[in-house]
């Protein structure tokens, strides 16, 4: 018995000597042991029952909003909690109640401003009062992509009449949801067309919509895309880029646009940066694997931060492409979040095969924290409780809101 004890102590000493992260990554199997989980500040059960996908948690004033997708039953709803107590304030499921199974009312993109949450799914779009959870307006169009983005009181979406034949971009205000088409792309040759990724921003007191267009064919393979900038004030296209470079036929088209400090960035198997003034491609860097799909880059303090599927995070200067850091993290992570000179990812599968929630220094790439999901066991009935890929960071407290597909978890790393 004494030998076993000595061996055990020796193993602990060895493990401690090689640990380079400041955290204890102990998995705690029982909910009542929450106080034993490092940095876990609060939690609430999202819903009784099965594994849940969580879409885009949002922190707004004193609330946290979580979009819950039960893919097994093809239903979904939105829960709103008090961000401090995690008391459930309201639950919204008007799309499901009105149109039945399959109608959730939300997808992966949304916009919130002035107390109104705007969401969309396929041909449905909604404006929801944040304080009450009541629907203010809703539309059911003939077709749609369920894409919505916004800036202040404006929202933009993308839709079509005939798939692969036309593509339109529309504007509305958040208060009425009345859509107005601003630009339409129509097929004019043998190639099919597509689009997507509209985004709104303001630059030098002018409001803009950026979007992408595509021509493609499958046999033989052909695919080209362009980035466009539309001046809302003048109601005209400001510029269209040259064909966006594509590194190979297997690489996905660049998308996930971000505007930051006079630059528009796109991502695919590489990172692209365009000058907002004339649409010129200022730099492009290839990384052999993609930065989009489950994940997407984020911008902040003059950099773009991308987590590559090959398992590393890179920070590049948006103006020059200079690499600021390249840190081993893990593949399969969700969207990168920037807040207060830190960057966050969730669900990053490291070399040990485990999925982590990570916080890194946004200047140096140093890993400040990496924690495992608290209630996952390596086998048995609790092996599915892994970190979801969607996270939100409260700008006031820097607390991190993430889920493990069963609980909404709040971490305080400060």
C-alpha cells in the first residue's frame, strides 16, 4: 500500500512539473459539486431531456439570450435569462407555435439593437421585444436564406425568387421589418449564381452594405466570386473587386466578412484583406486548411484572429498581414470572440482529443486559461456533455457564457 501511495505522489509531481496552463482541468461528474469546478460562477439547466444545440448566445444589458435547437425533434425556441441570477425571464417560440415542426424562427445570424432582437430562418423573419419576449413584427416570404445582419437600426438579408437564377439583398429597419430590395443579381450566362454574407457598417459617416456574389458550375467544375460594396446613402454600388483568388478547387469560397479599421476581411483556407476605399486586395495569406465552417474569425485592436481547423490560432494585422502570433489550440472550435484584449474559443479539440474552452492574450497569443467541460465523463451516459462551440463574453464583467448542450454555464476568469 505504501508503494502505491509513493507512486501516486510521484505521478502527481511529474504531472505538475509539466503543466504549462494555470488551470486544473478536473472533470466533476455531479452537478452538486459546482463549487469544485475551477472558475465556474453559475449555471442553469436549459431544458429537460436530450442533447441541445445552442445558437449565438447574446449578452444585452442585464440579459443573456440563448437560442436552443432540438435537432432530434426539429424544433427550437429562445430563452432569455437575467445575466446575473440566470432566472428565466421569458421563452419565445412563436415560429413553432404558428408554423409547426421545422419552424424555429432563427438560424446562425441575428441582430440586436434598441431593445429589439431580429432573427431569421429560411423565409421567416422576426422582431422580438427584448423586455417582454413578445413578437413586434414578422414576415413570411416566398423564399429566403435565413441570413440577417445589422448595424444600429438597420438590418439586411438575402433572398431569391428562383434558386441559382437570381439573388437579392434587402434592407429594413428593426422597428417595422418592412423589407426593401436594394440590389439584385441575375443569371446572364451558362453559369449558376449565388451570393450571401451581407454585412452592414458605417465608415466616414456613410452607411454601407457589403456582400458577395458567385458564379459556379459542377461539370466541369467552375467557381468564381466577387465582393461588392453598396453605398446606402447614394443608392449605388461603390465598387466590385476583381475575382477573389481561390487557392484550389477543393478550397471553400472565402466568406465570413468582417469590417475593421478601414479593411474588409474574408476567410477560407486563407485570410484576405480588402481596402474599403477602392476594394483592392491588400494582402492574402494561405494556411492549407480552413478558418470557416464551424468557426469564423473575429477582429479587434487592428488584428484579425482566426482559429484554423488544423488546430492553431493566428493573429494577423488587418492592414499588412503581419503575423502577430500563432498558438496551438485545437481544431473544430467555434467562433472566435474578442473582448478586452482577450480572445476566446470553445470546443477546441486539442491533441489529447478533448474539447476545451480557452482564453488567450490577444496581444501575445499566450494561453491564459483552458478548461474542460465540467460534467463530461470519458464513457457512460454523461460522455456527451461537451462544450458547445458558441460563446458570449459580457463586456461589463468579462464573464464567459457557454453551454455543454445541457447547462448554460458562466465562467469568471478574472
